[in-house]
C-alpha cells in the first residue's frame, strides 16, 4: 500500500483527517473524539495496523498531542503516525487499549506523566509515581523545587 | 593397631574400675553428649567448607581461599560472625514457637546419631529396631520446619513450610521402602546385624539390580527429604527468598543451616550402612588375600570414606540441576518413585525368599 | 496507598477467598533489580500479577529535554545497561538522520561488531541469571567466563565495561584499540568451543526442559497486541527483527538469519536467544576481517542542531525493539524525547501469560522475558 492509497482509504473513513508527509512516515492528525473510530478502522482489514509500538504524548504548551506509532505485523514497512490534539486544561481522550492491549500500560504512564485522562480505561492508576504525587512531571511547566531535573 | 574400639574399651574398663556402674554410666553419657556436640560442630565446619569447595570446583572458580591455608578457617570465621549477629525475632511472630523451631530441627538431627555405627564396635546405642528408629525420628524434622514457617508470620516462610511438609511426608515413603529392601534381605532391623550381613560383600553388589534400584531411589528420596537441590523447594531462594527460614538471623539461622548439613551427613551414613556395608571393608567372596589387605584399612576410614562419597554425590546434584516445580516434585514421587519402590520391594522379597542373592 | 492492591501488613486479614497477596520485590532475588510485583496467590497458583514500577525511575526523558544532542547519549547508556552500546547507537543514528551526517564505513562496521558483542554479552548474562532463577547456579559461572572476555574487549576499546558511551553522532569517540581484532577473534574461537557446554548443562537437562516447556505460553496474536518485540515475540512466531526490517549501520551487508520459533513458551524463548548468539557470532565473523581503513568519525559541526520536526529511530537491542522518538523545535536540545523501551511492553504481558500457573513457573516466565528494570522505568 502506498501512502496515496492509505490517504485515500483514511479519507474515506475520516474525512477531516489532516495528512503530513514531511517526516519519515505518514502523519495523520485527527480530532480527539475521532481518534478511536479511526484507530479501529486502521486495526481492521485491510490496513491491519495491529502493532502499536509507541504511544506517547507531547506537551506543546498550548495543547497536548497524543502520538500513536502504528505498524502492521504482516508488513512492517508501513508505518503510520496517528496524532490527536487534546485540551491542555482538561485532557480527555478515549482509550485504545481494547484495540491494542499494550496501550493499557502505556496509557497509564501517559496518565501520570501528562495527566491525560483515558475514558473507559480498565485500570487507570499511577504506574511509576507514588500515589500522592502532585503534578504532571513531563509537562513543560512542571517545577519541582526539591528534586531539580533541569540541568 | 590403635582402633576406636580399643579406646572405648579402655575408657570403659578404667571407669568401671574407678567408679560404681551407675556413676560410670553417667560419666559415659556425659562424654557421649560432649562428643556428639563436638562432632556436630566439626561436621558443620567441614561440610560447609566441603560444599563451598565442591561448588567452586564445579563452577570453575576457587572458592574460599583467604582465611587460613586454602581457606580452611573460612567456615570458622563465618560461624564467629553468625554468633556475633543479633538474633532478631519479628514483632508479629509467635515468639515461643519461633525460638523453639531451630532447636527442634537440631534435636531431631542429634537423636538420629544414636544408632549409627561409626566403626567396628563403635556405636552409641545398638537398639534392635535401629532402622525403624531412624525412619520414625527423621520424619519429626518436618515439625520443626512447619513450626518455623508458621511462627515466622511471613508469607514466604509459610509457603516454604507448606511445600516442605508436602515434600518430606511424600518422600519419606520412598526412602522407607528403599530401607525396607535391605531389611527384607537381612531379616533384621538392627544396624549391627545389617552391617555384619555384608561381611562377604556389600548389599549393593550382592543384591542384584533391585538393590541398585533401591539405592538410587534412596539417594533421590533423601535428597528431597533433606531439602537439597534439585528438591530445595522449601527454601527456593529465587521464588521464596529463603523459604521457611526467611525471618531467622544470627545463631538461630545457623542452627537451621547446621541441621541441614547434619541431616545430609546422617542420611549418607545410613545409606552407607545399608547399601555400602557401613564400616565393613570391601570384601569380595572368598578372596582371602584381598579381603585381608582391605582389613588393614581402619573401619572408621571405610565408614567415613563411604559417607563422604555419598555426601559428595548429593553436593554434585545440587550444583548441576535446576530446581523442580512443586507439582512436578509431587508427581515424581507419587506417580513414579512410589510405584517403582513398591514393585521393587516385591522383587526383593522374592529374591530374599528364594535365596537368589549372593 | 494503592487503591486496588494494598500492601497488606496484617497477614491474618487474607483476601475474600483466602487468597494470599505477596509483595514480590522490590527486593527479591528473582526480580533482578527493583521490580515490584504484587502477586495474588491461591495456594501455589497465581491469580493475578500487578507490576508496580518506579523504584529506579530517573526521569531520563525529562532530563534529556535539557541536554544537548551530544550530551543526551550518555544518559541512555543507563537505561538498558546491558545493551548500552545499542542504546547509544540508536541515539547516534537518530541525530545522524536528523542532521544528515555522513558516517564513515569504518565506524559503521565497528559499531555493528560492538552491537553484536553487546548482544552476546547480554544473552550470556541472561542465560546465567535465568538458570539461577530456576535453581541451577553453575551455568551462571560458565556464561560469565565468556562474558568476561567481551567486557575485557570493551574495556580496552571503550574504557568502560558496562556503560560504554563509545558511540557518538558521526561515528566513534576514538579509534579501536590495536588489539581489538585479535581479541575479538580469540573470543569467537573460544565461544564456539564453549557454547556446547551450556547446551550440555542447560538445554538438554530434563528438569530444565520440564520447567520451561509449555510454561508461559504467549500466542502470536497476544505478542502483537501487547507490542512484544525481540526474542519474546520471535519465540511466538512473530518476525520483528529491526535489523532485517530497517537495517542500520552495516547490517544491510551481512548475512544472518532471523531466529523465529513457534512454540511461544519459555523454552522457545530460551532457544531463540541461544541461536541468536550463534547468529551474532556469524555476523562478527563476517565483519571482523573487513574493517575498512579510514576515519572513525565523520565531519560534524561543533554544535548539533536538529531541524524542526519529528524523528524516530528503531534499533534491535538484546531485549527487542528500542525506539527513540524526538520532537525537535530546531534548538540544540530535544523538545520532547520518548524512549520506546522493549522491556516495558514485554513486562505488560507478564500478567497475561503467568496467570493460573505456579510460583515456580512465574520465575521461568519472568526469567525468559529478560526484564531489565532500568530499561522499563527509564
């Protein structure tokens, strides 16, 4: 499948998707509430993007961006980067852990590091930080006077 | 030639000449207790060092080599360290049982020493049910382990103790049946008679293949009974940190440690007595010349040689095999070893009745 | 503290059905570091495993946001300390990709050799530790005998035995030691002779096989869904070797097989790693005599600046697929960096495959997942 075909296929399912081909891989940006349906479409036939190898979040100060790196286990040369902006003040997005099981742990990490709330996540608790930790360490405005991280 | 027999005889004659029989007996008892404790201490030191050296040899390294020549004082130094350490008792532990457990384990090991013939006519108590006595007392050690596991109030200890209980109770059967094969052949439970019956050859050689099978079963079963690898599930340190003795420290831990080695020593002495003729030198039928030369080696050397050979065998297992899983361990006993033991016993009985053995 | 599984202090208060909740770790002989597993047991049977992480979290991702592109590589050595060369390679490759730095052939070949040596060293340690988890102590020392030779080679060339920091953007920090080639050849020779010893001691052992065969079975679908990579996924029949999918350095010019087993159990994972060591030796043999002459580092600017954009670099570490994701705003430091660590995904599958088995099986399963905790925590 070439990038053009992928774009065509995705546009058919998510007309508002914005494509970006400047990077190494095809980037697809969608609204946060359209992410879950699109993810399900990508996971199913014929795309079969069944391997979520990286899930993370980026803090752009004005908004947070969820980034999903997808590939297909049958054709590892197709790589897609799925992106969705979420509101910084009230970051909420649908979980994808029922599509890719690996997302369960990765979303827990994003939850504690960025404060993104994943709806319908089965077990959204802190994974790494202690339970009473305040703040979201990987956000850009995070300041910790005791454990200074800035070098 | 200076033998242990003459020493004991001289001592007794001297005591009887000096004191009344009652007092002489009391003094003898004190001497025996002191000797037993000394033996324990020395055995602990020697066996731990031996184990470490054997392990090092197998694992292409040197082992202890700093304290004393060749590291021979290493275990003495370790013991000193253990004595100086604080023996902690956890807050939530059942203090009485917790402190009692190491002594129960130790006591059982000590009691087992009584009927063992260390050399010709050198035996503390030649009881006529010697083998039965050993079987019954050795099953008591599980009580000490269960006690330790339960009283520690630690989940790892509890798991270790439960495993140990299941394991020792199961493997007792195989060990018992292996011992019985020799009893059937000898027709006696007395240790001295069992040894005497092997004057013209050890049972391992006289008894055909069934006795060899019984010997192998015995070695497997006692390895399990003494909680040694590959059956060291009770203290499987990668699973249960240290199993039933997780909470023990200092000298109380050392007692468990010592009891483990004493138990190995004792099961090996019993194995040597039953299958390898105890203190009896290697005699082959009617080769008078050969038998005579063999008699020149003191009986105590024969006995210790055989025992330490078996101990080495058990150590060799430990440093070669991975550990079994708990269900595999019980499967091995109940599905394989026990049926084989029963059938083997039947075979031996037939051999004994028909007089087919040499 | 934890709302689902509390760390129970009072043992008299057991679970609803008499379940036993055991805190395995952070200090436990088999968790290799500071992994904390809250294991719910019913007798000897595992009902649930819940990992609690963070005991060795050093917030490397946050730290890297204030380190320059030359500096941040050194931090990555501390992530998966057993594959520090490969971690360094990933970061160097990413910076090279972002700045279009030309890497000399010599550096590429040496990097590949070092990466494969690292892989062997890591698998050697794993074999030893894994056998130890199963209660066999001796293989540990046999494995370390060969690993020691690798660490000696590393020490001579890189100056360090564990956290090498030898690979920099553009090539290598220094040229290789003059003895490098002879030493590596001596290692290859010894390894080929001695590898049969592990086979005798471990692979053929009946107890070892009965402890690992059919234990912790991971199906191919689960391996994909859980994002497993490296030997864990390959043992389940998922082809996922980054060295084949997206060759980097000199991997495109060497010939090697991707080891794929189909059983998916602990024994398959063991076999995959043992065979992988042989493949690594095969790669080293092809390259060691053909290290091209020339520069060991390419021309780079003094201050490295990545163009604005996003970069992703994948490499195959000893544990699986390591991904480095950098969002650059055009400055001298990354705006956001994310390490996709193989151990994190491999750990997430533990509960799924160890549920319902015995405690002893947990050790076999966990051992064969080859978890390195600093890699998971980052």
